[in-house]
C-alpha cells in the first residue's frame, strides 16, 4: 500500500541521526524546549519505540518519557508513541516478534492529530534514516510521507563524516529538505573534533544548529541546552 502524504506543517521536523545512540532524543527534547521558550505549543512524537519495560501493565519506553516531559501539550500516548515494542532490537524484527504490522498510514494519521494540538511537532526516528519499519518500508519512507524538513544529529566520532554525508544524500534523494544539523560530541576522545566539524560545515550544505559538548550530552539536560540552539536558520 502506498502511503499518502501528510500536509506540511509550518513547524514540524523529522529528527534523524547518523546511527543509533547518537543523542536524537536529547536533541529532540532540547529543540522542544527551545521552541517552547518562544511561547509555542510543542509536542514530541516517537512513532516507533523498540526497547521498553512493563510498568503497571503498560509498556514504557524511556525516550517516549523524555519527549513527553519536554512537551507542553497534553497529548494522548497513542499519538505520541503509536507503536511501543518490548525488545531493544530493530523495529521491524521487534514488530514481527510481537505479531504487529507497522503501518505508515496509521503513523500519518497519528501525526495529523498530534499536529492539530501543537504549533511544533518533533518527530523522532529510530536508529538511522533508513532503518526498516516493516519488510518493505523504512523511516525514510515515513519522513517522505510526512513531508517534513529533516534535522540530522551527527554523532561526533570516528567515521562520522562518511555517515553524515551518506545520510544527507539519502535525505535529499527523498526530495526532503535538510533543514540543519547538530554536532553531538558523543566520543570525548575523538581526535581532531574541531576539524571534523569544520569539514562537515563545508560539505553538508545545511546550517549548524548547535554543537553539544560531551559533558552536556552525558548530563541529559535538554532545557539547559536549548539556549545554545540557533533556530534562526530553520524557523
């Protein structure tokens, strides 16, 4: 089934990363705080979360909890996180094990309802841009169906230039806008970190929204990070 496209909202963004574990949730939460500081209604969305534990009869994913805490809109969980899967593995495999079929059209419907409640919706992917949702569709297909500009979180470590350029190429190949990128210094021992950032600034052809120091990333303090974000180029 071909996914229908969602209408483009003025302040909706799809958050992707160069890989898993690069800080997408932290960045999405910081962006929510930054837009909320402008007096806007903000909501985070995690379409598919793989890796959850049972609490009082409900599957709870930590990333979803962070996004909910950073939002100032009281949205139903079924819209914020339509698919919550228990094992911390690839989403399409986790869904198959649970007997669940992830539907992009259902995700679009949830996004549309959520965007009606908020001025800004941050849609956070899982893993990298081309992670599978089901055997035939990826998060890239979801981003395309949602028709949202993309913010790329680059995990600053050895190999990040290749990963960032390939991801940017894939985003643009989908006809999407790379609205900006964030350098998240996840490896405190990375050699020539400044030179890598300079190279990416020259090659990505998109604004650098922020650089996140390793200490700040480790502290998981999105409200404090929000003040350092330059939203002028993407909003």
